[in-house]
C-alpha cells in the first residue's frame, strides 16, 4: 500500500504543465476583453492543436483522480 507521504512526494515531483490554450487566449483577446475574430481565424491551426492538448490533459487528469480515489479505497 502506498503511504500518503510517498504520494505527496510523487505529486510534488510532477513537472508543471503550461497549456497552450492559455497562451492562445492571450493572443486573441483584446484589451477590452473581446475576442478578435480575425486573430482567431489567423491562429485557427494553433487553436485546434491547443484544444486537443487541453482535452488530452483533461482526460489524463481525470484518470489520475480516478486512480487516486481507487488507492484511497483500497
């Protein structure tokens, strides 16, 4: 059985993740808070890739949470 202290240490060792979708938002949102549709169109390929990356990260995070819950109940 994994000890809580081991789990905390492992989680602290995980590298920071910076999702590109956040960088994309900074590129297409104007100072007034509105989205610039021309910039969205210009960066459409980048948006698609960043969205896929964020979706994958979400799936992996959900799986990690599922595994942690499973450990908690064992």
